[in-house]
């Protein structure tokens, strides 16, 4: 960066703050808006909003307050008159005089008889000077880094920055879409001479970016297909009937569709790479079981990795009865296993005696080896790092992989983040569930929520109370420990209250969870350790304290801890009386559709990101995957077609595309991750 004109170490540091650390990132820091300063507007025709005018000063008033100075000048052109106002710019005092010709840019407000303009910028013009206007790019600025500095630095270096770019898109494609050449596109985006051309130029740039991601996904997929190496499992005749004959319930249509799809994918030598999304309680366990059973029939072992011991243990417990009729033996590998048990489990896995190993990241340790691992199932895969997922898969040559998540991913995001995976969705809950009723309450009504808990307990059912932190001694939040103590002593002295949080030793956590499952605890006060997958059908009330601290999707997850039995369940979201923005929580009152909630979450986060308060997922992209989704799909179609005809990109016309893969960070990440 500091090799660029106008950037010393200090400016470089300020740019780094906004995520610009390389010349390429500087070029990609495109304007967030443009000001059209080409044609001054006739004063007589001004409306409220941004405007530029050229006029002559008739009179000037200066008012000096104790804290701020206000300068007012009446400006006139052939069509009318306006009051121009400068707020708090003391240094201008005495600098504006009647008779001056001024260029003025600002925001017009109509107040009183005369229209007013609050001046953002102005310049004195010589007597016969014609205003030479231009379109001015506006950059996302910070207190330390003004849009003007950014503009100057980019303008000074634009030629050099552009020269470093390769126009890699095949000419036929550029032509088909009517795009400008890349160099012209970059120039038009930063120094536009026409707003429409600037919009088309941005489209070209975003297309290249989307195209890079889609191309990386297609290349990766093609490499996986070409490499093969996975065990192609033959589906025995009548397998579906044999499978469901052993189940305690009839699979839903969605479960059946997904299972059949997975069985087909596992029948190929190209390793399956499937992401299964299904809301909490949609029955993903059965799908996992179906994959494991087919693997076992084909003589290969399976591994299932979950992010916590509680979840892994629960998987083992839920899978065992489904797998038992098929002779699938299960071993568990947890960090908390004793040395002797651990060694025995590892022996069974290494010898192939165990058909399925269920565990936490403890499965990743080198001492865990498999005789013939061929199917890897990763639950809540986003909770694992890239390296962890990879080391799991490295325990086998080319395993089929099934990733499962209860977090619905909006289709738009899935297309960029998981573009290299196949997606499957269970979009139907098993029958017999009573929908959860959800209420948003202010904290002063908390006693009412606890009345519900009491009524619920009187009917023999259990409740969760979720707090955002374990110990809130130094914050305004409610801490789990304090709330548990208060509930136990004051609110529910007659009920059995317990507390569960991440700092408890593993054994203690399990013990509390066990007691809760056995119905020996009425009210479980917990942090979000109960977030994912914990399944206690008798729990039917969920109270979330400081609910405004969570994203909608996370609240939806928490809510999914109840509503698992036949009793009607209730979820109460409590926000402090003085917390703003609780309006968004009412989305949860209205819907239980996880995808709808995820979409809404994404929309809100995007809005938040625009307001500069929060970071949304793919904020490093220039394009907006949600708003520009149609463009993404065009890019994907083009990328898929190229890779279908030339998987290695070895055609001379496609060679430059390899640089594209290399230069785009998202594309690079997709290619290197397992
Ligand atoms: P998920 O893991 O997707 O949250 P589970 O696999 O734990 O959901 O299933 C939730 C509950 O629903 C479990 O108690 C399971 O036994 C039950 N279940 C799953 N599929 C069906 C079905 N088709 N019919 C009835 N109950 C089902
Ligand atoms: Mg589950």
C-alpha cells in the first residue's frame, strides 16, 4: 500500500481500518454513491433533497453563537433566490461577500417563504468562469479517513491500480452480456462520466467476482468427480422396505426424498458432499441412520462428529435403536472417557468391529484410526473449523460426507458459501407436533412468564430459562447463576431448579442434563449450551432473558428446544424495558418457518450493516448476493458451462481464468478448504 502515491504509513493504517490493505483492495473499495455535480440546477425549480446551484450573493448575515457560527447568504440566479446556510464554520466568517459568484452543493429544505440550502461544499467562481462539473464518487468514510482523502488517493493511483488487473473473462462471454472491458469498468466506477455507464461498470465488476466464486465451486466439484475414489455402494433391491420395516415411525415424505437422494449419491465413486438442512426436530437423525445403514451394508465404517459431548451422546442414544436391527455397532469417543474405555473404543474402531464411531472432536486425535472409514457425518458443521473438518475426512481416502445443520441457510447465501456442496432440505416436520406459541415481553412483565412456568410445572412439565451470560456481575445482563439462585430461593422455592453452563466440568454438565431428561429438574436455568439439538420432549416452556441480544435465527434455535412433544409449548422472549429495537423479535411471534426467519435475519443484518452497526456474513464482497442474486445465477450458469466443457481450464482461452481463481479471496478459500 505505501508504495502508492499519497499514502504514508499513517494513511495506510487508516485504510487498514476499513479493510483495505493491498492495492487490489483499494481498487475494490468502490464508491457507495455518486453525486451528480455536472449541471447546476435552476434555483427556481429546486425541490427538497440534494442539489447543486451556481448563484450570485446578494447579502450575507453572520451570527456568532457561543458554540456555533451561522452564516447565511441570499443567492440568486436567473430563475429565483435561495438562502444558503453554513453551520459551524467559523473560518468562513468575512470570506463570503455580496457580489461573489458561488458554486454551492448541499441539501435543500423548504422553510418559510424562501427555500433554504444547507451547504455541504462550496467554491467561489471567477466572474466569467463556467462551472466545470463532474460526477463525484462518495466513499464509505470514517472519522479518520474522509471520503475526500479516499477520492484523492484513488484518483492519483487509478491508472496503476487498473494496470495490475487481468481481464480474464473469455471475450465471448463479455460480448454475450454486453459488458465493458474490465479496465474501462474500473475507471467508470471510480471516475464516472455517466451514471448509467457507472452502473453497468459495477455490474461487470460484480459479475467477475461472482463468476470467480462460481467457477471455484465448479472446478472443485469437477475435481472431486474426477478424483473419485469413494466406495460406490450398491443399493440392495427392496432396501427401502427393509429399512422402514424396522423403524418405530413412518418417515415423512421429506425424509424419504432426502434419504433416497443420499443413497443415490453414495452409489457413485465421486465422494458425496451433501449439506442437509433441516429445522430442529425435522428428523435429521433418521436420515443419518439411513446413510449409516447403507454404508454398513456395503462394508464400510461411518463416523459422526458433533460439536459437544451432550450432542454426541444424544446422537449415540438416538441412533442406537435405529441402527440395532441392522447390526450396526456403535462406539463413542469423548474427551471425558477414561483411559481404559478410550483404548477399548479405539481398538474396536481400528479393527472394524465398530461400524459407527460417534464423538466430539476427540475423534480427530491421531490415536483414533479406522479399518475402512467411508462415510463421515458432521453435525452442525459450522461449529467446526475448516481444519477440523478436513482432519476428520483425512482418516479415509475419499469418504462420502454428509454435513447436517439445523440452521436454515437462505438460498442466496448458500450459493456463495456452500456453492461446492449439494444441498438438501427437510422442509416438513414429523406429524403430531403442536406448534409453539411465542410471545415477546418487556422485563417488567417477567413475573407473568414465571407464572407460566409454575402452571406448566403443576402439569408435570419442565421449563428452560436461558440467560445470555454465566455471571453478570459486571454488566447489565442477567447472569444464569444469579437468576438460578433467585428462582430457587424466591420465585420457585417449591420447585427443583438447576443451572447448566459451559464452565461446568463435562461430567457435571452431563449429570445435570441427565437429571433434566429423567424429569428430576423442573426449571433448568442455562446459558446457550442448550442451544442445539438437546432433546427433552417433556420440556414445554422456553424463557429467553435479554432476548434482544440474539439474532432471530439463534432465537429460533433456542425455541426449538421445546415443542418436541405433544403438549402445547410456549416460548417467551424477554427484553429489558429500555431496550430499543425489539420490534424485530415479533417476527418470531408470527412464524415458525426457519427459512423465513433466516431470510428476515439476513435482511435485518444487511440493514444493520448498511447503518454501520453490525457485520453481515459476506461483507468482503463488492456484490450483494441477496440484491444481485439474478446476476449471481447468470455468472454461475456461465461458470458451470465453461467447466463442463473444460474442467481443467486448460483451453488457452480459459487459462486466464486461473488467475481469477487466485485473485479472488472467496474463490481461493473455496478451493483450498476441504
Ligand atoms: P433433528 O435432529 O432434525 O432436530 P431428530 O432427528 O432429533 O430431529 O428428531 C426429532 C424427534 O422426532 C425425535 O424424537 C424423533 O424420534 C422424532 N421423529 C423423527 N422422524 C419422525 C417421523 N417421521 N415420525 C415421527 N417422529 C419422528
Ligand atoms: Mg439432531
